C-alpha cells in the first residue's frame, strides 16, 4: 500500500484474507500506521456488507468468459474493471443516457427530488402510461423515508416536467440526454472483454 496524506482516501487497499462465502454479513474496521511506523488505534465504528447467496464473482448462464474473476475495481463512479484467470480483463462503464423526446407532467410536493427521469417524494402523481409508479418501495429494494414516500420512473423516452412553467421546461429539456428511468439504455451495461493472446 502506498502513502496516504491526511484527509485523503487510500485507493489501493485490497482484501487478502480467506475467500468470502455467500449469505454472510461481514464487518470491517481500519487502522493506520504513520511514516515512522507508529501504530494507530482501530476505528471506533465498523462498517459492514452482505454477500449474496451466490458468490458474486462467479459467472452464471450464459458464461461470457469461462474463467473465474479474481478482483473487481471501480476507480470512479463511471468505470469498473474485473480481472480473472488467464489474463481475462472485463471493463464496464456508465450505462448510458436516454434521448428524451416526450415530456410528462408530474405533480408532487416541494420536497420531491428534481431528477428528470425518476422522482421520489410524497404524493407524486403522473400519467401511468408514461411512467412506472412504485407505491411500495421495499418491493424494489428502494428506501422509504416516510409512509407516503413513493417513486416514479420514466418509461421509454419520457422525462418529467412540473406544471409550473410547464411549456418552458418542456422545450428546454426536449431532445436532451438524461440518466435514470426505465429503458433498455438503463438496463444493459456495456462490457468490453480483453483476453491475453
């Protein structure tokens, strides 16, 4: 591991322990040493993550590479790499954007989120032909901050516009590229496979 300055993240810490098994929750803490070798205390709190029932780095059907993946890294929120046996390298990037062509009027309170292709908040209303309405967020593994929190996800090439200055924002965002919602561009992740020769 390289040196890390105070207040910055250390990007090159890799887990080197025993293989993790599925259906388990794992807890971790951190400890630092200074340049002179002085050992600090363990962090006061711990963080955790849960493994799925299946090892997340084993391919399921169809098998894109046939080789086990050994390490996964996301150096930024837009790019990810997986490295496997026999020089296999997979790279993925952000899933893309949707060219928004049709506006759909949405009504909600002042606390609703401002995204153009998905919204969450209390008492959201939209034409259900243009959006998926999520009344029970837990069914979709989404957080619920209150009993009246719901979500709407734009379908196809729709985007959401509030009634205030509706025509102004309708024309401002028409023919723009936006993230979120439900469309093939949001569901399919691009992957490049590189293999050693």
